[in-house]
């Protein structure tokens, strides 16, 4: 599950690897926030299927086209 040699395999040192991770931090935070929000949407949609039916469906079709 953990690959402790991936820095050697990618020919990177700790600083270069940390810089890449730091640059991707805003994207990771955005993904976490969206996942957190979607948990509430899923629960509400599970109890009331008619809520978010059209909006989420359109959003998923849009994502599928990408």
C-alpha cells in the first residue's frame, strides 16, 4: 500500500516532492470541500428522491462529457 521508494523511482528529492505537493494543495482542499458537500446532497436525495433530481443529473451529464 505504501511505496517508500517512490522518490527514487521518480528521481526526486524531498524538496522537489514537497513543492509539487504544496502546489496541489488548493486542488486537494477543493476536492475535500466538494466531497463534504456532496455527502449532504446524497443523504437528502436518498430521503427525498425528487430533490436534486434535475440539478445533479445535469451536472453528472456535464462531467461525463468532459
